[in-house]
C-alpha cells in the first residue's frame, strides 16, 4: 500500500466516523425533545450538520466525533473560521425557510467513539 492509498483509507475512515457521530447526535437530540429539521444542510456559504427546533429555539449544531483526544478535544476543531461559516450558512437557512421569528442558538455536540460512547452537548457554544 502506498501513501496515497493510506490517505484515501484515512479519509474514508474519517467520513464514516463523522456519519456515525451525526447519527448518534441525531438520536440523542430526538430523545431529548428536539425536532430535527435538516441533516447536512448545504448552501453556497457552507454546511451545517444538524438543524433542529426545541421549545421555539432554532438550533444549529456542529457535530465533532473523535476516537481519542490525542489531537485535542472535538470542540477545539470548531475554530473562528468554522464558526463564522456556520453563522453565515444559518442566515441563509433562516431566510430561505422563513424562521425569522425564532430565537437562534449554536451548539456543538462532541461524540467520543470509544468503547463506551460518550456525548457532550455544549449549548450556546458560540454566537
């Protein structure tokens, strides 16, 4: 196996890890009374993993999955550039879907894909 094969395998593994984490986050949110509006919403500004409603609050959620913290905590991957992109993307969603009368919140859900899956839901992670 050459280095490009290993890179492709790692990328596929990361995509699988991300998809698994998003599914776990979706189930967690639904169990906790959130109504899922969109998964993997995309527009010209960017992408948002999950958009949900809870108690008349429109929640934009970034999901970060990790198998270890060797490279830092999952929330640390949501840097200023990523936060700005999510916020801009959310403005388009609000406008397109006429959600102007809702309070808005930005959350991060960390999924630890270890032997015992752990979920850390950070509400109001940024604004």
